C-alpha cells in the first residue's frame, strides 16, 4: 500500500478500467518506472519510504499548490477559505490556517490583499500565502473566464448560430502554383473561394507545426519537432515581398529553382507521384537562401524586430536547434555535450558567426511563415467566414525535436505517450511522443503550455486539440516496454483548462476537442462546461446503450463539430463502396477467421449491413429522395443529415466533395501505405488541383447543399426562439434535392 499511496500523491494510476466493471492492475515495475520519470525514487523499500515521507511532508507544509485556479463564475469566494474556493482550487481542501494572509501581484503589477482579490482581473498572477506560524508559499494564480468564446458568436454572429466548413490536410491540396505540396497561398485561396462562393464559415487544417529536420523526415504532422512554431515548408515563396528583389545576377539560379518546383508539382498532379515533402523543402530552402540575401526595408525590419521581441527566448532556442541540426543532425542527444543544453548552445552561437547567421535565417523563416498565416486568417475574415481558420494542436512532439531539446526539464525522460488496449486494438498504442511532466508544468505556472497556446491562437479563429482527453490524463509507456505495460498519469485538468480558456478568450477564438475513443467519465461534461466543443463522427453516433441504432439528428449533442469522417477514417465514398475493407484486407489489417480469406467476407458483410442501415435512415427521414445507388447523392444526403443535427459546426472532409476513396492516414500502417503523402483525388484516384476542385460540379453541389441546409436549420432556430415556431416543411432541414 505504500507504493500505491506514493503513486496516488503523484497522480500515477496503479490500475485502470478499460470498460465498465473491468479493472486491470498496473505492474509494480511500471509504477516504479513512471515515478522515476517524475523524479521520485521508489526502487526499494528504503527509497520508497523516504520518497513517501518527503511527499507527505511537502503536502503538509505547503500552504497552497504550485498553481492555483480561480474561475470567474465561482461564487462565494473570498480571501478566507470557503468550500467553493476549495472545489475550484483557491486552496487545498485541507484549508488554510486561521489568520493566513493572501497577497496577489497581478500581471499589471498591482498588489491586492485580503477580500479585495475577489475582483481580480483575468490573467496569470503571483499569489503568496503567509501563515501565522511563519510558513510562506508562493504560487501562480490563474484567473480565467468561465468559458471560451462560442463559435460564430465570437465573430459577432448570433448567439447559438451555426456554420459549416471544410476539413483539409493542407499538404494534400495542390494548386497550379504549388511547389509539390499545398501551401499557405493555397490555404488563402481555399478560404477565399469557400467563404465567398459557398458561405463556408471555417477551414480546418492539419497541424502546421515545424517538422523534425533532415531526410528522410517523418511525414506525419502529428509528430512534430515543435508545436509552438510553424514549418516554413508551408510558405508560398512568391508571396514573400523580398522575392521580387532578388539580385538579377542570380536570376538564372532562381529560374532553375522554379523549374524544379514545377517538376515537383507535375509529378504529383500529372504523373501520380506521392507528395515528397523532403524534395519540396530542399527546393524551397534554396529559394529562401536567395530571398534571405535581400535586405529588409525599414518597415519590414521593424516588423521583424517586433516579432523577435515578442517570441523571445523560445524562438531563439528553436532557431538554435534548427541551426545545430543542420551541422550535427537532429538527434540532439548525440551532439557534443556542451550543445545538448540550450544554455551551452547559446554560448556556442555567440562564439560562432556562421552559426549565429543560421540562427537568424531560421528566425526569419518563422517570421515569414507567421506573416503568411496572418494573411490567410485575414483573407478568411474578409471572405465572410465567422470562424475563419481552425488550427490543429498535435498531442505531443518528437523526442528528437526542438521542443524536447529546449524544454527538457518539463518532459518525462524515458516515457512515451500512447493508449491502453481496447476493443479496437488489443495491443495498445505507443505514439512515440514524450509526455509533459505534470509536476514540472505546475511548478512553472504552466508557462510552456501558455506559450504554446498563445502562439497557435495568434491567427486562429478556433483551435482543435487532438486527443483532448490528454488535458486530464495520458497513458505513459516506459521506454522499451509494450503499450500494454503502461499506466495513466493524471494532470491538473482544472489548471490545464483554465490556461486554455484564458488564452482562447484573449485571442477571441473557439476551441474544439477531439474526444473520440475511450473517454473517462466526466471529461465531456467538464469540457462542455467550459465551452469546449466535442467532435461527433456520424458512423460512431449510435445509441450504444439501447441496441446500437443510429441516432436521429435531434438526438445529437449541440456542442460539437459534426462530421462524416476524419483524416484517420475512410472517406464517405470509400464507406459507400466498401473499398476501405478491401484496402485493409490487402494490407493484412483484418483479423483472421475460419473462412480462409482473412476475415474479408465477414467484414464486407458487416460493413454492408452498417452502410445499409444508415442509408435506410436517410431515406426514411427524407434526406435521400433519389433512393440509394447514386454515390454522389448519398454523400450529399449524409451531409444534409449532419446539417439537421443541432451541432454548432458542421465539417465537410474536402476529399468527400470530389469522391476521393483513399484515406490520408491508415492507422496501424507505416511503410505499407503512403500515409500523409496523398493529394486530393477524384473517384478514379486521379489527383485534382485546387482549381479543378473549385470547378467540380460534384463539389459545388455538395457544398451548396450543405450551406443551404445549415442556413435553413439556423433560420428555423431563430424563428423558434422568437416564438414563431418552425416553419412547415415536408422534410428535415436541407433534405430537398440539390
């Protein structure tokens, strides 16, 4: 029980419940390994006793935890200890000694004492508690608004208003001006077209985080080098102002670069080649080297200096890592010892002019990318999008990347994030991402997390958080162990949520949480209480407690983004055709069976029955008056169904608009399938450019139908709210034929 008590004090689970009524114990070796990663030695009886005594002594002596949370919707809070304050984190549940003096120094430098602190502004403040017995504790105090801004409403729209938008993996959307993969110029064009032509309210993109340098690189946008800074591979080179002023004497060199870029584009769009991110970056790097030789004008230089000042040490560390990776490779644990720490690396940069120049180059790239992100966001707003660009936050970072190097003290060494065994994966999952240490985050006042969110929200109308359950707990897998040998480690969800709500409120942005899969009881409720939208995917929306029937539109939750699919699932066309089953069979991903075909027949039958059940519901509700058989009409019907739900946002997977049958990512595969390297294509697999997609009658019909259906449903909600009732119709919202 001593180990269990010590684990509990550090938020480490000694058992977990994969399903209702089932409890699985965690091995002692795993618990000891996880505690070691948290800086706690529990390797033997003596060490265990000493660690437990130290943890309990700290709990007794500290007047307040390292980080304290106060929500603006709390009631009954005051300088004295109240039960409401205890529940929300103003003080530990054990209470403060009578006569304890509380002093707050706000972000603005104002000092507040006693009961006056009930009027504290939102922000991150310093809180000091001084007890009569001489004990003194300093903590970070986070005062957060009650909720994040609501979508649509945050842009000045009607409270409770709705919008539809596009979901796209940006690299997959090439235009006639791309250099072999989609870029920020393409994002700007897509937002402009979708907003002005179809009234789309948002465009959601994959994480644009900086990738680990070097080739071959990891193509997954969900294993980045840094989540805080964007990757310059997304730059539209011709849109950089200095591009036009490259020395004419170097025009031949620039022409060769442009020819190489055109060849990369033609390989993908014309010859069916996979997207080659490394080749794209090599060509863009050569161009950016030329652009970097152009001196900035006075205004641009002032803007660049402001950017550097605003990013501070975090950008300097990231750029230093990039420069050192060019010289020594990206495996920073193999660098010369003096460079493995940011302080030592900073000294090396000061002593090496060539290295300092490369650091400036990478800082400049971060600035250029930031400015094109801002331009895309501005374009979306000018196109009438009430939400705009929705950016994506990956759940973690690559262990060899920039963030893991620069923030070593807040990452748990020797641990990886994953998922426990479940009904879909009996072996569990290991994602190869080092987790943040919850104790180090709290001690730092969540500064790394705050800085990350602030950067991502700079140009975001909303932020999607991958695996949002990670704000509450994460499955840690000890290095060298199987995913089954992990355990859950708990985070201070109140603090994680408070920082998220505070930064989103400051940016005027909404938040979407990807809450698919195994979700701990109470998590969705806690997120909804703070205004964080969930993610509802059509194929999973069933009455699981009542036999598994598909949920009718009115049974869906409102606080969500409703979609037909995601980047990790088959497209709607693939579902309807059953081609996703054939693909998984070909790659050996189906469980075997006695019928000798690897389970293909059984899986096809099950899949066909599920699809038929959904199509039958669409017909009964009037969303498919044409009847089954026309794939494009069926795809439209599914999206009219989504528009008829109360979901705040309705997302259209862009490949669905043109009948693409290939998933962008096939979980469970590595080199067996070209994950994250496919361009958007038509039903025949032929790649389609942005220009071809915008001219596609199939895409036009789908987006027009969704736009009208969402508008109809929204108008009905307004009429009902005004007491006029819902106007009569012969079918659900948007069910008319397009």
